[in-house]
C-alpha cells in the first residue's frame, strides 16, 4: 500500500528514540513471518499480564482499506457464482427440453402402436 510504504521506516528502538529525542513510544508494531500467526500471537500478547496496561490490536482491525477490498471482491465473486449457476441451470433445462421435444414424434408413434405410458417412461 503506497501510504504505508511512504510513512514506514524500520529501524531499531535505540536509534528511533535518539532521532525523535524521546525515551518512550506511543505505538509499537510487531511484524510476523506469516499472516497466519496473527490470531495466535495476538491472543498470547493479550494474555501476558505484563502488557495489561497496553492495547493489543491486530492489523486486521486497523487495515480499513484491506477490509473494504476483501468485502468488495467477495461480493463480486458471489455475483459471478450466481451468474454461473444460472447459466448451468438454463443449459441443463434447455438440454432436457430439447431431448423431450425431439422425441415427441417417437413417443406419439409408440403410443399409437399401443405401448403403455409406463413402458415408454421406463425405456426412455
């Protein structure tokens, strides 16, 4: 994300305090090797008694743009799935209708020769 890349500088805490001329920090960010670890690490940090005065917030709650993008793409995929489903249903019903319409002459001829309906339905 461009806004993130434009504002992020990754340096050690000692150098950061020296550059900002401060002894503390108002936000600490932890990076993880995998996004899958977010929930587990968040749970562990919240359970740590030493961090009780601090708010532990996962990145998913702070990433508004990401959450809106996921929601938008999910809606688009649902619409595409619906369209594909309708196309499949129409194709199947068209095939079945054409099959019956093509055989009406055969069915009529068989019934005229005395074949019972039960036999016609069983053999078709």
